[in-house]
C-alpha cells in the first residue's frame, strides 16, 4: 500500500510541472493558457527534446490502436480475411463514421459471422460533420457502427472468433485477445508495465505508460521494428495502411488525416482522447508524444504543429496546409476579429 501511495505521489508531482504550450489571446492580451508535456525520442528511446515532464504517466487512449491491431495481423487472421489495407487503417484508426466507414466496419464483423450487436463500444454521432448532419436530417439514430472505435472492435472480434475465444467477453482485460495485445506490446517495447489497465471510452482496456514510452512506440511504428531493432513486418504493414488511407484513421479535416495526407509516407500519426497525440517520423526514425495537461481538444492541434515546427519538420508550405492562419484567428459570432491562438511552446533539447 505504501509503495502505491508513493507512486501516486510521484505521478501527482509530475503533473505539477507542465509547461505552457498554447496561448489564447483576446486582443493583444493573454486570456487563457494550456499547459502540457512533450517527449521526442529516437529509435532506442533516448530523449532528444522535451517540454514539461517527458516521463509523465499517461493513458495513450486511441493512440494505442495501431498496437491493438498488431496481434490480428501477426496471427495471419487479417491476411486470411482477404480484407484490403483500407480496412486495416480503419481497425488502427478513429474513423469519422461516414457511410463507407460504417459499412467497412460491418464487413469486418460479417467475416466473423457477427453483426453490429456484437460491438461493445457503444454508439455516438459520427465525428464526420456532413455525415452527422445528414443523419439528423433524416432522423437516423447512430448505431455502434458509427462509433469512431468500431473498426478496432470489429478487428478484436475477428481475432477472437479465429482464436475460438468467446466473443461476448472480448473486452474483458483477461480475455485472450486483450492479454495478447498487452503481452505483444510489452514484447515490442522490451519492458513490462505494472498495474492493471483502466477502461477506455469505448470500454476496451487501456494501459498507462510514461509519455516517453508512447513516443518510443511511435518511433518503432515508423521504422517497423521492435526496441531491439528487429524487423516487425506486421507493424510496418499497419503503418503503411494508416499512411495510405489517412481518412480512415480519422476523417476529413481532422489532424491525423490532414497531417498524413500532407506528409504522405513521411509521418504516421494517431490522436487519443484527453489531449494525447503521437507521431512517428518515418525518415528520421523518431517518435513524438504530446499530452495537453487539461485534456483540451482545442489546444492539441496548435501544440502538435508547434512541436513539428520547432523540430524543423515542417516547411512553410506544410505549415500553411496543415494549419492555415485562418484557424489561428479568433472571431466572435458576428465575424469580428477578437484574438488569436499563439504557440507558447519552448522545447528543451537533450544535452543543452
């Protein structure tokens, strides 16, 4: 019990030392500031740059999805299904709930002899705004197929069915599918993670790990290797599916889709809830992880873009395409300019 209290105390202390990452100005005066943490690591997990506490413990949330897909691919189940890479991107992504994406999630379930009633992720309105508007106009209530996590869940169910494991309890942390996901991630990273998992917004188990570990995992995803440098072809296959079909990783206008479409084949990107985002840079073999302290979604894109800019990974043309200046201008409901969003980030380079 004393050890648990000490660990909790350390985690709480680390949360007391974030750094400003994004400021919201009204006029020329700062009105609000979002604080956070950043970790930038190399393929060995060595820290290259940081802000705040790079080792702060975080739940990766949906940033964990590419690794949750790994056992499905490595088992050969995905290959035997004859699904295309766009389905793998959906399984590893947080899709927008478009008609095509919902239909693709259903097609994965049907290969397992299941339908939408097997999904344990719950239902919410599509993140894709045109789809959500069209559904409201025709008074159509969303099913679990529209849930941004339905691809991931369909993939888990497909694996459970192939393993001969029960499908009703596929989200139980002790289920063979979930045990294999966590075991494989530990093997990939070359380390164990203490403590039981928590429950994600979609009801799947989610681990807790240092921000540096999340960044390291994305460096490995970018390179398609494990922490020992050994090739992991299935990991590269997931990366390639995500970068080839970025709209299935998110949806039109959302950061992961915009970023991977603009920097095609250069970065692999995956956001998570509560202000988490991770990126692997394929050409440089580095991983980047960001955590917004208060979980604010509005601060995440400016923070991520600021990190990439400070690292010299964006050209002026990239910057304008990924986050146009119009997005940084704040207007009221009459259209009057009232302020702006400004980066407050200052990365500390390792060894300096």
